[in-house]
C-alpha cells in the first residue's frame, strides 16, 4: 500500500475485520474497499431510498420521517484513488482464486476440518460427510496477529456449540498443522489469505468447492458497478445491494 491514504485504509479495514462479529475477508474485504471508494475515489453514500426499499416500516415509524437527515443521496466528494488490494483492478488468475469446481478426493477422510469461513450445516464438506466429526482449531499464531475482539471470539465459540448439538464437534487451541497432524481431512476451499498454505501442510483427503454466488472473473472489482457489469448484470442505483459472498449462516 502506497502513501498515507493506503495505510489509513489498511488500518480501517483491519479494525472492521477485528470487530465485525460475523466477518469474512472474502466478503468484507472488497466491500470495505467499495465503501470507502478505494478504487474509484468516490465513497459510497447512504440515503433514505435504500431504507425504504429494503425496510419501509422503519421509515414509517421513525420520529424523523418528516425531517430525514439522509433524505437525499449525498454528493460524492472525490478523493484519491488507491489500489490497496492486489487484484482489485483485475485478477490475473481467477481459476486459482476460485478454487476447485468439483470435489477433489484423494482417499477417505476421518474428519471434517472447519475453518472460520465454514461454520454452518450447509458447508459443502460438512453436508457431504454427516457421519464424520467436525474439527475446529482456534489458531493461536493467527489469532495473535489478527487480535480479534472478544465478541467475535465468543460468536465463534457459540456457533461451534450450536453445531455440536447436531453432530460431533472437536474444538482445539494451537497451531493448525501440529494440532491436526495425522488426521485425514475433508474441507471446503476457503477464499481467504492463508488457506492454501495451511491446507498444504495437512493431509487433505477431499477438497470441496466453495459455494460461490459468482465464481471470480478476471475483470475489475474497483467498484460494485464494475463488478456487476463484468458479470453481465445491471447495477442497483447508487451502488446498493452489494453481494455478500462468503458470509456464514448459523443453523
């Protein structure tokens, strides 16, 4: 990241990820760049029409409905364009970014390795192996660097506890490669930094595809409009309705 503006964006993104309870670098990282206008210099604005479109009852009951402070979409104040995320302008290798298209088996698994991106019953690896125990590791080396908020860690623990009511779940604390050494694992590809490096150190018996809403493409992701147009869609006015690819779902 070049210049003080890029460093400021990096600090803001890290703060968002630390405190967002159900956060995901796959979904929230690019969303953060769009919101602050990192790739276009035009920050995202918020106005009443978005609330009325998605939750009209809120406006009807609001005491400020006749003097709405966000009645009109605010004029954008152009700022510097930065590209703090490699690949924001174009992904040189979308096939690698997207991971496998179909399950890639390499023998029989004896457990399903859960990552923080896959903590729901609908996770492909979990769904494909209902009789196997699920294993999750609170990765101490990683957590020391991320410095996640206590609320987020509690959310992860509560989600695992909820899942344990429906199937066997093993929870550990330590470094992932050492903790899961000797286990034959089924896992769902996770489009986040570090997944491939950690998976390469483990005995992965079955690698399942990530359930993309849209697989990555090589076009620009500098803005939501650019992303949608590259996929042949029609963007929502003013950048509303961003996709939430990769978000976990509890239950």
